[in-house]
C-alpha cells in the first residue's frame, strides 16, 4: 500500500466509513457551489482556486469510497467503458452536425 492509500486507510479507520461517506456529500456540494459561482459571476483567479481546491477534496473522497467499497478495479473498468462510449457518441454528434451544415449549404 503506497503512502497516500495508507494515510487514507488510517483516516477511514479513525473516523469511520459513515463519516467518510458524509464527507463526500459535503465536499461534492462544495464543488457544486464553487462551479455555480463561477458560472454565475464569471471565472476569476479566486473562483478558479476554489474550484481546484474542491476538485481535490472530491478526488480524495472518491479514493476513500473506492477503498471502502473495494471497487477500485471495477471503477477503472467502468471508466474505460464510459470513455469509449463517450468517444463514440462524440463522433456521432460531430458527423450529425457536419451533415446538417452540408444540408444547409444546398
């Protein structure tokens, strides 16, 4: 177990799984708030810093959750599948938009 995972596991052991799951809810809410603020009022250096900070917090919480539910490799498999699916959908969307533009020229 690398140092980061060791620290996270000690934290899970110390605070408990329920606390960590609640922490994820809190941190994801804070990220949502930071993103909404940037969209509503525009992006500046302070808002970007808040977004970066909250993304880091959510990323850590996701690591916790993968450890709690013993699903790291399953998550990676799902991410790979979903990225491939996104690539396919993106290619289809681009082709559809090209076709629309070509029909507009006619």
